[in-house]
C-alpha cells in the first residue's frame, strides 16, 4: 500500500514539472511575439498628423466611410470669412478706455448758448449726437445735448464747455474695456481658424449629407464671427470717441413771477386740501388695528371689574347673614 502511494506521488511530481515547463514556454513565446509587434509598429510609416487633426476635430459624423480624399464632383463655393483684416492681426496691447462725462451748466440764455456749444464740438473734431430743448416752470428754457468727441480732445472740450456758464455739477468716468476687447479678439481668431478648416472639409465632401452638415457648422461659426465683429466695432467707436452729456438751464428770475391767477390759487388750495385729507386717511387706516386692540382690552377690563364687583357684593351679603344684628 505504501509503495502505491509513493508511485502516485512520483507521477504527480512529474506531471507538475511538465505543466510548469510548458507554462514557462508559453510565457516566453508570448513575450517574443509582443516584442516583434512593437518593433513592427515603430518601423511602420508615420501618420499624416494634419489629416488626423482635421478628421477628429472638424469632420462631421456620417454613416458612410467618412470624407473621401478626392475632390467633390458637386459645384460647391468656398465661404470666405467676412471680417475686417485688422481684427485678424495679433492681439493689440494698448489699453482701451471709454471716457464719458456729464456737465450741468447754468447760463443766462439757453438759445444763445447752443451755437457756441456746437462750434466747440466742431472745433475739436466732434459732433452733436442728440439735442432737446424744453420749457420749464416760469418760461425758462432747458436743453440737453450729447456730444461725441475724439478721445484725444476730451479734456480740452470739457474745459471749453465749462467756460460757457456756471458749473452746477460735473461727473467724469473712464471705463477700461481692454480685457473684454482682447478676449473678443482671441475668440474671433479661434473661430476664423475653425472656419478655414470647415471650408477645406467642404472642398473634400462627396455626398449631399456631408455638404449639408458642414454647411450648418460654417453658418454657425459665421454668425458668431459677425456678432463678435459687431461688438469689436462698437467698442472701437466708444473708445475712439468719448461721450459728453451737457445740460443747460437758465437761472430762476428773482422778483419776477407769473401774474396772479385766482384759478391757479384755487387749484393749489384744492390740491393741498386733498393732500392733507389723504394723509389723515392714511394715518387713520394705519391706527385702526391699535384702536381695535384698545376696544378689546377695555371690554375685557370691564367684564373683569363687573365680576369682581359681583363677588364682593355676594361675600358682603354672606357676612351679614352670618352675623345677625344684636337685640
């Protein structure tokens, strides 16, 4: 029995050694194959990086085999970006400052001051953006003007306008939009690059579905480019030309007023009466909750006193009944 066990044990050891040897051989062969495949990949021809970049980033998804390399037989026109050449240049480093100002002047005669004000604007290379003239109480004229002035002439124009009358108030501001301007330029350059890539893909498209998909992307990028171009042009205009708002008002006459009018006096009296009445009504409505609380408190106090008086009367009668008068 012991000899059989020893024989079985020897057979198991021989089988285990054979299996272990076979496993080592398999691992060795696998490593050799992996090394051969790696060497073959290194020695293969390089990929066209430009083609891969375009296909991965800009090629539309199609159900076919992708965009073919041959030229499309369809007559497709290439869309060129419609932006100004200056915006496609390198990012500008100078600051973009929007200057605005507001001046309130008191002048002897508004009508006679308007012409000198227009001359000052023209002398400094600016123009009147808008103007309005109205009549105030007492037949006094009131004028409001918006003047656009080149940024380099802003301070000189403000000084000349102040000399036309008595300055009542002044407000000047400078808004730095450099960060927004640079960001818009960077975004438009990126979009312009995308548009060029889409146009290249359009030239290589083969079927109608591919053309339509690329056309949608081109229109989307073009719309965004137009929006950014519009914002850049607006900022350029605001930076190149400052805005000055001028208010002209005549002084109030001393000792001279409108003639006495009984109707005006009655109207003012009625307005004053209505204003006082309205104020009293508001006060009355406001204190109604307090009045109600006072009434409720008084009723509770009255009931309490009544009950207390009734208790005192009852206790007095009981005392008298318990203590009859003597003979």
